[in-house]
């Protein structure tokens, strides 16, 4: 029974943010900023362990998938929670931040692909 309760709580946690039912400050600071730092730390440690045992490609693919899923979930969560605040202007600021972050991320991805000769 404990296992089911934990799964239900995790599902509630993720879906609460996904559907925009949390406060903006939680979505932005806990999921967007602190969460990103934790994910980056995890991926770096994961990559170092993978490199030490010779699993560079599989680690790279898993890291990319993990980061992509997290970024999509966090961006959608922040976007949908944007106006769950007393001052609605913060919602606009959050959405502008997410939009700029997305554009910068796309540009960086294109540059990485070009540097590795993976695009024309």
C-alpha cells in the first residue's frame, strides 16, 4: 500500500504543476531554477560515471532524453502557473523568461549540432 501512496503523491505533484494548479513562485523558483540545478548536477554526475565505464553514447542519449523531458515539463508548468500570483505582471515576466529561455536553448542546440557537423 505504501508504494501506491507514493506513486499517487508523485503523480499528483507532477500533474499539479503540469495543469497549472500551483503558485507561480513554486513553479518558477523550485521547478524552474532549483530543479534545473539539480537536474544539471545529476546529469553531470551520471555522465562522469558513464565516461569512467565507457558508456558515453548511451549516457549521452539518456541524459538528452532526461533533460528534454524535464525542460518540457518545467516550461509547460511555469507557463500554465504564470498567473497564479497576486501581481499578474509577474505572470507576464515568467512567460517572457520562458520564451527567451526556449529561444536561447534552440539557438544553442543548433550551434552544438553545427559544431559537431550534424547539420548542413
